[in-house]
C-alpha cells in the first residue's frame, strides 16, 4: 500500500498521518496534508499533558474491573 493514491484525488501517493499518541487520523499526501490537519487541535498533533486539559486523562476509580 506504499503507492496508494490519496483520497483527495490529487493522484499523489498517500500515507496515514498519526496524532502525537500514534493514532491514525487520516490519509494525506503533500497536496492535502495541511488542509486535512487544520481540522485538528494543535495539541492533538504535538502532544499534551495533564496540565493542558481540564479533566483527568486517566479514568476514574472503578472504571475497570479488578480482575481482567
């Protein structure tokens, strides 16, 4: 899939663009990368810490069972 053409119809090869956590966001090429990524908040692309958010990143107590 290294030569898969971009869904933007530019005809250029595309790749998966990932967020700062390594989660795939969308397929992009040189022609559409900037336009597609502008819909995401900058901290999604560059990373963030607990200080950047208003709520806990980790789930509250009791969200996961004690025994997996």
